[in-house]
C-alpha cells in the first residue's frame, strides 16, 4: 500500500514565486492551481532544484486546473506572473509507493 503525501503552499496574493515543494521521494504527483483569482500563473518543475521550467500542461494558466505530474522531478513550484485580485492556491499530492517518505 502506498503512502499518500499532501502538501500545500501558502496562497499567493501578488506577483511572486512560491517556495519549491520537494517531490523527489514521490513516484507520482499531481498539482492543483486553485482559488478565486484574476491573474496568470505557471506550475514549474525542476530536476536539479535550481533551474525551473513551466510544466507542459501547467504553463500560463488563468483559471483553476489540475496538472498530472507525469514525470519524476525534484521540486515543483507556482510562479504567478500577472495578478489583479484574489488568491492563488497551490497544492501538490502524490504517492510514495515504496513508503520511504
């Protein structure tokens, strides 16, 4: 049985970048951009913890969306590039199938 893992980043309320979330121990992960907001954000992925690029399914989103990770990664984060109002929430969940944590 795999160990579920849920992580939440503090909601963004301005143009900013969230702290990265470590997903290196997860065999699979999904990201949720949620909240009620007027703005644009990208879910970004890093394989080395330094360089981040927009996930192919999570680039320049202006509405809530769930993005299946679809790849192993070291970290993920939310990059809010335009902001007018509201709050952008960022959540990540995944499975640690070998239960190593």
